[in-house]
C-alpha cells in the first residue's frame, strides 16, 4: 500500500498526498450535495463514472493543446494529478441560459446566448460561493490581471472544443464549471473535474425539458434516474473517444 495522507476532503472528492510531492491522488466519492451542501445524498457508482469521464475528457483536451493536471487512474475511481495550487475561482461558462443565470436575471431557461458568458464565483463554502466581478477579484488579490486573461481565454477555448465534442455525442453543453491550478513553474493548468456534477448536459435525442436532463440537475430537482443519466453520459463520451 503506497504511503498516503489525507490532505483535504471535499464534497465529492478526497485528496491524498503520495510518496512523490509533485503528485497527488484524488479519490472520487459517490456522495452528492447541492445548494452548498444543504441537500445531501448518494449517487451509486458516481465516483467511478465521474472519474472516468474526467480522465477521458482531460486526456482528449490535452491532445488538443489544453494543459491539465491529469496523470492517470490507478483505480476506476482514483486519479493521480500533478500537484498545483488551486485558484479559488469557480469559472462558469454558459452557452444557454439555465440555473442561477435565470434566477438572477429573469432570462428564460433555454435562451441561447449570443456569445458564451464567463462568470466567476469565489470558491468559499463559508461565503456560499458568491458571484464576483473582475474588480472584486483584483481587490481580493485572488489572481493577477494577466493570469485572469489567460484563464478566460483557456475557458473559452475549452468551451469551443467541448461544445463540439458533446454535439458529436448528441448532447448539448448548456453550461459548466471549471477550476484552474498554478504549478511550480507558474503555468496555468486545467484542474478538478469535468463531469455531470459540474456541467449541464441536455440530451439531443429527447424533446421533453425534463427527460433531456443528463446531469446533476436530476439530483438537485429530485427528477430520478440520476445514476442512469450519468451512465449514459459516460457511455456516449467513451464511445465517441473509441474507449
Ligand atoms: P449555476 O447555474 O448554479 O450557477 O451553475 C452553473 C454551472 O456550474 C452548472 O453547470 C453547474 C456548475 N456548478 C458546479 O459545478 N458547482 C457548483 O457549486 C455550482 C453552484 C454550479
């Protein structure tokens, strides 16, 4: 058994050290939370599914020129990643109005945005992940303007690539959340995960506005068939990548 120490336990993953200080181990959990953990539950098999979807997408994005922290998966629900310092921002890219954008602006759900919208939230459970402005990001010294530019342009590039990829899977990428890390050479790497927990994904094969939901909104809104929806996403993503 390799030597490991629990460094941090989040809502969906646990982070461990490894014998190599440049490498960390992420264990994906079946636990699901929503609304800043006011709602809690389990989605059987989610840890493995999200780990495998993230691994496949990160590997593919790397081949498309997007640097990520992903290394490999020693077990189906475990991922080895490069150690990075996580930028405390949740970077949300939106193509279609849904969720908090509709609640906060009155835009109707499903309205296609004329261009992708990038929103920044402060990664702070205590504060409830509030929406930030650029000026607040600099006020809090979260990151320099140069690095924020780099993150925004990476997020938009990832959106273009993923939107096209999911279209080929008969899925619409409505919106999604990214996190970035900075390595010891000051490079920005895509980090965390890309999975049905962190994306809104609508099935193009379904016309019904509830039946088409393939992501964590099924858990948030108690729509049922959560595990089945996640399995469908995994199957389509892996098939598209010939895995
Ligand atoms: P929102 O509509 O609630 O702001 O969510 C936008 C996207 O971000 C959606 O795809 C879900 C994802 N998301 C997370 O990954 N983690 C979170 O804590 C929240 C609130 C949203």
